[in-house]
């Protein structure tokens, strides 16, 4: 009986982890999904970027131009403006945004840019 439960658990875990990220090709949809994921990551109390800001005592608003590329990666982050905060904090936020991974895939050999504000 234990063997059956263990095998079932392994099969279930493998199935859950094997799910692929959806491919998104529309620029508008990519921008909407990316901004939504950033907003969720900035949401208190459990968002990844929110917790990063709390741990690093980040203050201010940062407007970045974010470029996404192959394999759900942030390829570049360009600072457009900063209100409050300081340059070291801005650079830490920029690095955290660059390390962010999305839950969707992009078309190969294409990049997409958009502006997004991160408010701490």
C-alpha cells in the first residue's frame, strides 16, 4: 500500500512540474501579463519584489524601461526616472527586476520593451 502511495505521489509531482509555460506572441498581451506579474510581485505581504524592498529598506518610486527577451528573461532595465530614494537603492531594485522570471514564454529571437513604475 505504501508503495502505491509513493508511486502516485511521484507521478503527481512529475506531472505538476512538467507543465510548460504558455507562449505569448502579442506585444499588447506580453506587456499586460508582464505588468500584472510585476504588480503581483510588488503586492504586500508576500510579493517577491515587495519582500525584497522590505529586506533592503528601499524607498521611492522608480520608472524603468524593461526589455524582455528569449526564455522569459529580462534582458535590460533602463532607468527613466526616480522620485525619492537614492542611487544605491535604485540599482538594487534594477538588479532585482533584471533577475525576475515570468510565468510565460516569449517568441524566439524577439524582444519587447515597455515602461513600468515600481513604488516602494
